[in-house]
C-alpha cells in the first residue's frame, strides 16, 4: 500500500480527466468501501431484475459478505442454488472482487 499521505491540494497534471481526479480523491480519503456498499446494492437490483428487487428488503455489504433479506421463502430457496453465479456476476459488474460470500435471510 502507498505510504504517502493524500494531499487534496496537490495539483494534478493538466490533462487529468474528471474521472481520474475523482478516483484519486476517493482513494485518498478512503471512501472506496462506502462506494462499494452503494455499488453492490445497485448491482443486485440491476443484475437480478425488478422481480427479485420487489422481494428484496435489505442488501448490506459487511466486509466481503453480502447480507440479503428477502420477503419470499420460495425466492430465497431458488436463489440459494445459484449463489456462486450471483457472486461472480456482481464482482464482474463491479470490476473487482468485492463479494466473497452471500447470506440470504
């Protein structure tokens, strides 16, 4: 990991894109985990669709475990058969390995 402390006042190159600058700020202020939590929720809804989203009460990322609360026992059972595939789809959508385990409640 980088030992240098983030300096928000340090000037970046003139050709830096907004995306690059925001990425440096997110990394410098250690906001990645918060953004991961938001992005995992969005990925769950986007990848599993509005049908599953309507039965989803809570999607919460704690460390590398995704806790999902569902209001349908039948849906919970069906999703439990494809946990590994869902983990792969979410991580692929996020572009990095954020979720290692999913617990359906």
